[in-house]
């Protein structure tokens, strides 16, 4: 594939600095000096009409005067002249820029207009830029410091992307004294053009970057952010810190879901689904950075603590308990082994493992060796306090040597200052995370274990539908209900309409009817059978109980009449302006073993629909038991969502109540996920209470709020995570009758994808990858199977052979940065060639790209790949030889 479009930004060969200055404290002066004195090997040009020379370098009046290709423009001039600078850069063929200047959207309406003008110019010329109001970019490996930070960064394998320039400088200053290096540092500023998504996209394929740190204040484009984040996290650990954690979505939200739901909940759920780890404080970000720089990966979360002091062990245990990290329960074998090497009467005989204050290096070694062999222990924290008999450096040497022989995470905590500084240096050099406080050491392991857990969420690729054709939802019927409500200029569905919508998605509901008089209510009650429930029917009343709008356990005819009068009188008194359309009558649900739950949907302004779940009933706000997740959901994600709440404990057997039918609840959550994906009109939804017992679930009450929605060619444009595109699955037969399925690839297809590539002939591998490749590397396998369906599609042709699914071909496209074209790749197993599979795969791929709204498909084919070129000709592609390399033929066609 071709070079990444942001390569000129991150690996420029020539840079022009607009506003370079000789004034020692100006931004232009610092940037120009950093580039020259930092050792950047490319060409650096200063542009400023006021000077002839700066730092003994010639200064140009404008970019035309340079008359040489420029990869990157760094702009430090006043905001008002930047539009004409961008125009000049576009005419000179500059493709990337960094705008450090302030004075745009943060300066008010005029700044917003100025910023938009720059964006428009950049789009016209195809310039991609960082900023404005940015600190700049660093790439230490090529000595590129395009920032106004007075210093430099050490070369390393961590990337830092930050919306705050001030935080960037603080991290860089801290990193220097902690021997931490970076592959890339980017201050994105206000992200008028390039944002997190595009920068993450570059870092995914950057071999110098092994881990990524993000500081986020706000997200501009949720889909792009999630796409880039998920792509990066599939390959490399990502840790995020976000400010503004306590800002609510909206003070105007009136549903139960909205009352308990904040923007930060959605952000947290998004990060978990992206497979990344979130930290809460600046200090934790440093701890996370240190952990990421180590060589460890957590394969489990059962922790053991070895300490020579009881107090620090207890402190570590307390923090582990707060974070939900289980301490490993030592087996009899482990305890017996430790008993042989530790003071029999003094050591703790449990976890934390207190090896006593006079612990020697040998005692540490013996205890650690036993714990590394123990199957019940996944990771260790080793604590040392400098006491009279302690040898901090000698113990550290023991730890370093033993760490070389084990893959289990080892985190050290040498408490103190001067006495332990030499030991801490040894740990830094050995890339073993070391901390001064037990709590920080525990948090460090929490980051590792959380990353491991969230990676399981990242692997999920649920479709928008549950896939149960026998009970498929009536989506069209649901849409008609919503359209009729909006046609009446209403946005709040009545209880009857809300329940009808749930019924359309096969969610069990209590049968309900409307009565507009006491006599009608009595007729309905007699036909349903007592006892019944009566509720006010009004689109303007959310919490019916609060205004006297609900009457329960009505057992006879006279009570029906009294309830009708009482409800209407209460509404007239408490809500005189509410529109009243009679009352609803429904059978009283009597479930002795029932538990009241709540399921909802809230539209987050950034991430779109978010599904909420927790305890329900009238005390829902007081109970404050709520977990959220982004749709689409599958069974694994639904189980994870339920287990996050206290309500999960109520579903198990307790006292005299049998266990609830959890499978029925999971089906409801899957159906709610379908509603979130298929009905973009929904703004709020409450199912409260949803009553569950051992027999099943039933929705007793529901409230749904909708709003107008402009149809989009992308049917799932309103959700942050693109669902598995099940609509692209095709059944097909070869001429000889062989059954074939063409479907989008899933993460669980890694084994058949690896076997498929392994079985290709050397020629087929070379034609596909344009290099010799025995088999896919682990990184390549992840990238080929764990794809973002919003950015790319991989269609595999599979058949069943000896009761085993076999991949026989694959076609994939990746959307280009212009958003209108895509680049394709295609390969069919040698054993299955010349049977029409390649033609069918390419046809299906082009249909998928067309459905996605793309206008062109293109690719590179080796000129001696005659079979592929013949197929391209049949499919109507144009073919052009590469002018620079005639071994390559470019093929393309309009869609």
C-alpha cells in the first residue's frame, strides 16, 4: 500500500517556519532554534519579511522565493495573516502544516470565521494541518522538534497526544527526570482539521510507537475518534486521561436514565469498548506511562504482594480492594514452600506475604521464586522499606535478574528517598516499573489488568440485529409509529405508543388500553380481570406517581370509578397545563419473586445512543445503580453490562427467591440495542419497571421521546461504533453446487485467515503482499481480522470442508483520506482459482463500497500478475502503468 498521507507531517524532509524571528522569547524564534539546534537532518527555511538572516541562516520573504519542495509549514504568525499564508502554501504544493498561533475560535465569533476560512483553503488545496493554538510536534528519533517547548524529548517508544499544550510541557519536563522517552509528541490545539482519529491512524502503523498516551478535553467527531482509538488499541496499549469528568449531559433531561446519566459515563463506556485504559489524575498518567514503557502484559488480575513491612502491605491491600483487584489466595503448596524459606513464627502465612523487616536479598529471592512458580498468582508487587538490616541495591539486583526469566508482571515499590535511589535507577534501566508509594504500585497493576479486560470488549463485533429470524422485529411498523407521532408535532410518545414500539421489537409488555371515561375504564377492567392498575395518560407527565397519576391494586368496580376521578382531579391540581387523554388500564402484575429493573436509552451529544441498565422502580434515583454501554451489544457485552451493577446480585438466588431468568433479561437488552441502532429518532427511553422473576421479564411501564432525524446514506451514522455489517452476508453456490458464503470478516476468523495465507503459493503471496511472506505476523493478523467496518471492509468467501469452515478467498477495501475513494486488495486460494470466486468477491466488494457512498475504487497490481489484470479488465477497471516503476500497474474504476 502507498505511503501514509501524514508522513510529510511526522517525517518531513523540508520545513518552512513562517514567523521565524530573532527575538529570543518569541514562538517563531524558539521553534526555529529548536529545529536547527536539535539536529534535524532535513532542510529548514525561515520566512519573515523583517529579517535577512536569523541564527546565521538566510531568511526568505515568502515561500515562492524558496523555490524548492516543502513538506511541512510551521506557522507562528498573527492569526489574521494566516489565510494568505495557507493560500501561498497551497499554491506551492505544501501538503501539511502546524499552526501554533492563537486567536481563532477561542477569541469569539470573528475568530470562528477566520478559522473556517483557513479550513476552507486547506480543503481546496488538500492541506492537512494540526492546530491552531497548538504547541507543535516532536519526533525525537529524527531530531524533529517543531514546538516552542524550551527543551527536547528523549527518544523512546511512547506517543503523547494532548489537547493541552501546558500538559504536554509538564509531561515532557517530568519525563526528562524520569528517563522516559517518546516516539511522538503532538499538541493538537483546537483541532480545526486533524483530530485524534487521524493522528491515531498514523500511529497505528508507526513502528517506533509501542504505546500511546492521550489527554482529552473534548471530542469533536465521535465516529472518527472511536475508529482511530479502536484501531490503535488493537495493536498497542492506549491510556487516556480526560478532564471535565463531572459535567452532566444536560440539566434538561427528565427521564430516569437521563437523571442518572452523565456525559462522562458515555465517555468511560466508549473507552472500555475501545480496549483502552482510563486514568483519573495527572499522577496516574505518569504511573501509566511508566507501566506502558515496561515490557509487561497482564494475563490475569490475581495479585500477590511481597513486603518487608506489614504497614505498606496493608496500604497496598486497601488500594487493591478499592480498585476491585483480587489478591491471590495462596495454595497449600505455595504456603508450605514459603514456610520452608521464611521465618516460621514471624511471616504472615498469607497474602500480603510479609517476609519480616530483617529480610535479606536471599529471602526476597526465595519468596519471589516460589511466587513466580505459583499458578494462582498472575502478578507481583514487591515492597521494600529501608530498615537497618535492609540492602536495597542488592535486593534490586536480585529482582532484575529474576525478572529476565519470567513473563509475570513484577512491579516494585522501594519506599524512601536517598537510601533507595540507586536501586530505583537499576529498575529504570531494566524497564521494571518502580514506585515510591504502595498505592501507586497497585494502581500501576490496575492499568495493566484493566487493559487486558477491556481488550476482551474490543474483540466483540456485534451486529445491529440479534440475528434471530424467528422473532425478528417489525422495524417498519416501529418507524410508522414514530413518524405518526412526529406528524402530530409531538415528541413524547404516550404509554400506549411506547409499549407498541417495544412490542414491535418483541419486548414483552403488559397489555394496556386507554379509557377516556370512568365507564370505559370499568368495561376494560372487567374484560381484563381484577386486580388492575390505572395511570394517567399524558405526553407531558414523566413521573406519574409524583403527581398522583397512578393507582395500584384496584379490586372492584367502585374502586375503578373512584380511581378515575381521583387521578383526573390530582392532575388538574398538580399539572393544570398537562394535556390529558384519559387513563390507561392494565392488569396488575403480581410476581412474588419479581425484581424491579430499569433499561433505557439516552442520546449523548458526542457518542449518540447509550444503553443504560440498573435497579428500577420509584426509588431509582436514590438507589443510583446504573451502568451504561454503547450499542451495538452482543451476549458477551450484555453480560458485562449487567455484571457492572448491584442489580446483578439481585438476579441470583437469595432468601426464599429462586434465581431470576437472566437469559430473558439478556434478550431484552439485545432488543434495546437493536432499537438504538435501527431507530435513530429515539432521544430518550425508559422501561421502568422491567419486572423479572424465574419465569421471565415483562415491561410494566415505558416512556419514549423521539425527535426529527434526517436520513443518512450510512444507516448507522448516529452510533459511535459501527455494527457488524450483517446485511453484506450472501449465500452463493459454485457452478458445481458447492455452497459458499461471502461475509464480512470477524475477529474470531483469525485462525482461518492465518491458515488461508499460510496455504497460499509463494507466487500468490507475492502478488498480494508484494513481498516474500511465509505467514501473517501477529500484528498483521490483528489488523486483518479486527477491522473497523466504518473505515474498511474485508469480505471472505468460506465453505465447509470436513465439518470445518475454510476460507477460500478474501477481498478488502480501505477508505482513502478523501473519504470518497478506496483502495482494494484481492486474493483467492490457489486450489480454488478459476472458479469465479474472485469475480464474485470483487463484485460484492464494489457493491459494499457503493452502498457506503464511495465514488471510486482503485488499487496497485504487479504488472506481471496477468490473471488479476484480466479480471480488472472484465470488471471495467482502467489500467495505467506507473511512470516511475513499470512493475506496478494502477487500476481504478468509478462506482
